C-alpha cells in the first residue's frame, strides 16, 4: 500500500466471476503506527466533511453507502469512525434486521427504498436489500414468510431475478443522481473466531455476544458462496462493489474512507453561482446591514 489507497485495488470488475479465496482478508497496512493511523484517518474525515458540505450546497447528487459483511467484521466501527466528522444533519444511517410483518407484505426492495437518501445527503445502509440474496439464500425457509407467488418463488430463477431487480434499481438511482457504493468487509474465519472469543472474555464486550452469530458461523461456506455470486452479479461500472480486507480494522477504515473520498470527488461538484439579480439583492441586503 505504501500509504496510498487506491479504490481500484479493491473494486470488483463488472460481470466477473468472484472467488473470495483469491481476495486477501489482510494486507500491508497503510499506517505505520497508531498515531500515524489517527493522523491519516483524521485527514480523510476532514476531507469528507468538506465534500459533504459541497454535496449539500450543490444539491444535485446523493450518495448511498452499503455495508455488508459476516458478523464481527467491523461494519459498525467503520461507519462510526469514517463518518465521525460528517454533519449528522447531512447523513442518514439505517440498519436493517429481520423484516416486520408490514414489510413482509411488500416486495423485497420496498423497506429499503423508503430509506434512500435525498439529494444533498449521504445515506448509509448497515446491511441492506442484499440480505435478500444472502441470509434468505442460506436459509431458504425464510421465503415462506414472504408469501411469494408460486412462479416468483421458483428457486431456479429466484436469485437471478433478484440480482436483476437490484441492478435495475441501482441503475435507476444512478440515472437520477444517486451514487451507490458498496463495501463487503472481507473477514477471515479465523479472525472471526478470535473476535467472538474476545466478546466472551472481555466483560465490556459481553453485550455484543450472540449465540446467533455462532450458529451462522456454521454456514460460513454457504455464505461465502452466496457472497461470491452476488458480488459477481451486481458489481457494475456505475454501482461498484469493493472487497475490503477486514482482519485489520484500522486499515479497513482507511480504505473505506479513501474510497468514499474518491467517489465524492469524482462528482466534480461546485458551489452554486449566483446570477446577476441575486448578486444585486445581496448587495442591497449588505447595505442595510451596514447602516
């Protein structure tokens, strides 16, 4: 890395088969020490804060950040640290767990579509509609609660059709000014084991421990297969997936913040310019204020 973070190093190319065993879960860190990490992250956060102000002032685009990962991969920490300097009024964070009875009465994109960010804002999905091709695929019995039409529930076409719906949605968002950037925090099974043990051994982390995490760990290989397929099927030029090595939480945060900065900067935003009439109005107001 040499301190330089390039999003393209972690980006999943469109329409490419993904083999996660070939993607590292740990790489050479971009920081030399804890102090250096804090300085780098602080610099990234400061740049993001300025770009967020510009995003709001420009009011032409929205940014949607999607975080997906296995349990303990560090999604919450990444969101907390990367967005620490962002104005809360310009940022919306939503976490999606088990759907409610009302949400189950609608199509699988309905509940997340209602939470999309408006222009000028950054939206963050901690888990998302991608759960519908992850946990539902690993545990297909969940489909029974969704009351799908018989034809829609045919497993041969179900996942392919859901990938298509997702890509169509993200293409629609792109055409209408919302940039969708997706992060898969790639954690090794061994690192997850260590983090689960830490939650048991540290009294201050006991509240984070859940037996459900251990049960889901048994389906690790099935989850990896589901992730491989969705990454290959839904990473596009307009709405890319980034596979972020997550065994080192600090380095993962630097990678994520660097990519978010790249995406915002690529919008080439400018502060709105006043026309002649507006400038004359400001001059009149200024004269009134200086009397």
